[in-house]
C-alpha cells in the first residue's frame, strides 16, 4: 500500500506514530553522518515521535513502516540502492548526494546516498529539516551537488591580550577572549556552521603561535593561561595593527582561564576534531610581521632583516603543522607590518623562508599529508608570489578580497577586474566577501556609528595590475 499524499502532513505523522517507531539506519563511526543522525533524531523527537536506530547491515531484513537510511560513499550507497531497488547515486563529486524514496507494501523508505561523508551529512540535514518542518510527505527523489565547493567564514580570534587579532582594542574583543577557550561556544558555533552548510573555518590572528604551540627551540615563548586586559580601550590604536598590543595593557589584567600550553593544544585539537566531524576544514591565517607574545625573547623582534625572527617563525610554523594533524592549511599575508625591499629580505622571500620552509620542514616528517597554503593578494605582486613559492610541495592557492569591504553597497564589485588576467586555472583563487558597512556602522546606535566613521581607513590605491593592494579579506576584521 502506497502512502496517500493527499492526507495532511499532521495526519501522516499521526498514522506513523500510532503504528510503530520509524527506523534510522546509518554508520555511527562516521563523524559527519553521526552528527546528521543526531539532527534527525532530535527533529523526530520534537514532533513527539519514536525512532529506533540500526546499522546499515540490518536494512534488508527490517520491516519498519517508515525507514530513514544514510549511506556514505559509493560502496554503501550501491548496497542501499540494491537492497531497496533505488536509482543509484548520481555523480561522485565531493559533497554530492542523492535523495531516494520508495513506497511499497505498506512501507516507505527514504534514503540519502552520499558520495562521501560530507554529502551524506548534507542530505541527511535536508531530511532533518523536512521532519522538523513537517514536509516529509513531499520529500522525494532529487540529486544535489554544491555550486561552491568551499564555503567559509573568516573569524578573527581574540586568543589572549598578549596575542591579539585585529580589532582586539575593544571591550567586545576582550570579553570574547574567554569564549575562544570555551568548548560550549565552539560546539554551538560549529554545529550551526554545518546546519547552514559552511565547510571552511578560517581563524585569524596577528601572531597566534605563543598561544597555540610550544616550539622546542624557543620554549619560553609559549604562553600558559588565558588573559585579558582591564585597561579601558580608546580609538587611538593604529589601523595597521602594529600597536594592537601595548605594554600598558598588562598593568591591569584578568586571568580568564588557567591552562598550560599542553592543555591549550589539547583544546584546539578537540576543536579541529569536532569541526571535521561536521565536514568543516580549519585554517589559521596570519598577517605579518607581528611578534606579540614573543618580542624580546631569544632576540626575537619584528625586524624583517632579523635572522633570529626568521628562524623563530620557521620553527613555529613547523610546530603548528606537526602539533595539529587536523589543521588543513595556513593562510598568509604580506601584511601591514612588512617593509618593501628586494633580495634576501624582500616580503616574499621572507614569507617563503618562514612559512614556506616551515611547512616544508613539517611535510618532510609527514610526507603523506596534504597541507594547503593560501597566499593573499595584499600589498604584494603575483609574479613575486609565484617565484618565491615555486617549490611549495602541496596545494598552493591565492585569495582575493572580491568586494573589498562593501558586500551590501557594491552589487557589481570592479576591484578584481585588473587581477583577472593574472589568475590562472593552475592556482585556484578564493574570493572573500566582507561586510564592513555593517561592521563599522552599527545600526541603532548613532554615537557608535559616528565614532566608527571617524576612524575608518580610506581605500588604498591600485598602483598597477601586477601589484594588487587590498584590505584584509573575509568578514570585517
């Protein structure tokens, strides 16, 4: 007997609930699939309905009236298709999935056939939403592939008053330092990212290493505990970030969490594991050259020509890669604190000798690992980038701030036009879209809006098509 689609959704659920529990079949060993199964379970329970869970192996012999199936990968999808006589998974590109529905002999089976774990998760999240919204009766056969492969969020992370990100000269940033070290925050944030189909988290800091790694050659740089300042903030800070940390900020501090550097490392490893279990890649991005938290130790300074600083950065990058097996890559900037120059200490040579060589040192110890490096178009030129990083051993990509900072006020951004002829298929380019109009002009508070306007940085100029200058990419910093 086929389900009668003319009855109301409410009646359909009543019939299902009164007959027997629905059954959910999936592989609990897959993190992304397990998360989606929890979403289905919660949606079902919210409607007052019962759900029993089984492994995929028991599907052929099960006789539940309503069956939900999540299959991850080509092999599992083929097994499910054969068991229920579904049309096969269409396509095998990453994150793609097919929804299949069969109603026969008084039994309805709805299956998600995922090309991979991420595809299975996204299809199952569609199913959870249909259950929650009461639209399951119209949930039928369809095939899905993402239009944009990587969909990310730029997140300026205020780790510590001693290792700030941009805009940490604010009460909000200091208040949020504690949240960066709260797993409850990351659990909710990453769950919501997955629900909204984001799959890239880029975390940004001027100089994160003292808060994230212990470097054997420079052990005293690592910072225990998490601190914020109680010194009142003002609007005298530079827009280039070079004074985002001031010594006066340490005259009144509060320790918001007691943690050793080993406990900090364990914390961020768990954040990255949790992110991966929701199909989310994690990247750390930096501006350069900032040495907050390390300045003055072991002869480290922010001078571009200081060999000790170069060695410190190279060692820190190596340890960043080795310490976090689930870190997917690093993003770099020829940033506001770098000097123009040629030869050994030019911007791109410095970045290669620190980030490029540091990553390469780590990959020599982990030769099977793919580690992505993203170099931003920012105060540098593409020809210099390509020459300096020609020996990078992994995926090497570029990043361009597509809308500069005005995603709401510029419907057809012209800024990338001069760079388009330089972008080649061999080096994929991330386009980032940023909302400084909302970030700077906080609606509903005229005083804040006026004050923000007075401190906005003017747009930088475009000297020529081979030297592209932009503001930092992503969401407002």
